């Protein structure tokens, strides 16, 4: 009897893990709903996403949407940038990747790079550039930077991006370390191959299953990608502390010890004990308000970044992601941890709130009532102020 009982418990546990893992992959698949329709309706159209604040803008801010996104996804952030810019910013919502997100990070990054070149060629007054990548768009922007980076000679010179001086680089809920160990519920090895079936080459990149090991190379000191990141005056990451089903905190903030998103809420207390963490708004931590809960700056000169995480050397995957995170951290970043009252372990719908994604057409009718992305409106002014290096009005 004891043996039969043990077998039943083990069978039940296996069934629960399999179901949860299937839900994790299935939930990710929801983000591709309508992708084929997007290829028809939202074919990239040059210049349609550009919103100049004046006839002679100096600062180009490029906004890149995420998986199955549209040029209108980051419209709320675009409006904040225009309102705060004082007339010198050209906000360009990238469109070349609309409906074309399954052919890999490198393909999307090259399309974005070409789009940036096209925009720069149309506006001779531009002298500075900032980039914002939402979700998968953050990986596109990192790849595009390496394509467009030009070394320059001179005292204090950091290089150029498409001929422009780099200003600010920001990612919002971006899977910097991939999602191999950072789905909301851990996905067993046997199911990871499904990512390629569901998301094509992009899925293989995100699961770190591609032959080129692209994400690992993009975070390697000798990979040719980090130098372009270091060229920016400011680098910021915004990540959900809890309740992000799509891109949990561990990969969005490249904090590899966090693992899958299911345990994010329990990990907050550990993060609070880390030296240098600034509590921006305690009410957010107490679930009384929405917004930025914590902030901390990572010094680019730190040589022992990897020692922050006590990872098991026998765990090859964890060690690999720890190395990726440590190399990224050495670029120097400001990290912003965000919380929303309505989300958590049992309602992990924070992902699109983080960028205040603005839906349109059938997507608005189908998703907005569930996602409640207007909760993220309070963040848009903060992000715009960071990009423009201007104080945020209280």
C-alpha cells in the first residue's frame, strides 16, 4: 500500500509539473497570436513611426516593440518623450520588425539597424541617439548597436552609433539571459525543444539552443557586442519584481540566482538585504501603490561582479548565465525594480503593464480588459525622464 501511495504521489507530481510547463510554453505562445495577420496588415512602412517635436530635431529616440508587437505598442512612452523634450527629440517607433519576429534575434537586429540608418539619412540635424527595447525588442536593440557601432579616436571618445553620439540605452522587461531557466514555471529539458516549434529561430535563441549560441556571444567580452553598450552615457533596465509570466525578474534584470518567476515574490526580501539597494517607494513593496519599488546602480568598474551570485559550478547552465550576467553588469547599469498591486504569483499579468503597451484594433478588444496596461502609465514619465536625463515632476 505504501508503495502504491508513493507511486500515486510521484505520478501526480509529474503530471502537475508537465501541466505547469505546458502552460508556461502555451502562455508564451499567446504572444504570437495574430502574428501572421500582422504580416499582412502591419507590413513595415518607412517613416510612419517617426514623430518629430520640431523641424530640426537633434536627439533621435528609437522605440522597438517586442514579440508580435506593433508600431503603436509604446505610444504612451512616445507621448511622454515628446511632452518632456522641449522640441529637440525625434521619437521613432520602429516598424520594420512588425509581424516578423520568429526568424531570430540576429534577423530582427539587422532589420532594426537598417531602419535606424534610414531614419538618420532622412534627418541631417540629428546628433544624438537613444534606444528603448521592450521585451524581445531589447535583444533586437542590443544586436543592432553592434551592427551600427563605429569606433572613434580622441580623448574621452566612446564611439558612435549610426554616426550619432550615444545618449541613453533602456530595456523594459527584456529577456537578457534568455528564458531557458527563466520561464514563470520551470520547463523540463524534454519540453524545451518545443520553443523552436512555437517560435522558430527566435524560440531557439531564447532557450539558448541555437548553434551559434547568440545570446551567450552577445554577453561575452570578446563577442563584439558589449563595446557598443558601453558607448552610452546611461544604461537602464526596468524589470517586474513579481508577476511577470513572460519575462521574470531574473532574466529582465540579469539576476541569475532568481530562476523561474514563480518564486519571485519570495526572493524580494533577499534582494532588500543587498548593499546599495535604494527603496524608492515602500508603498509599492507593500502592495499599496504601483510603480518603481527599488533602484540600484551597478558600477561599470566592478571586477568581481560574478561573486555576487553563489552559483554551483557543477550546474553548467546556471554558471553560463551567471557569466553572461556578470559581463553585462560590467558595462554599468541603473536597475529599476517595478511592482504592480494587481499582479503576483496567482495573477502574473505584469509584463505588458511594464511598458504600458497600447493596444489597437482587435487586440485592444481581446486583451486590454485582462492586461490592464494603463497601470503602467505612472512609469512612462519616469522612463522618459531617465532617457532625456531630466528631473521627473513629482
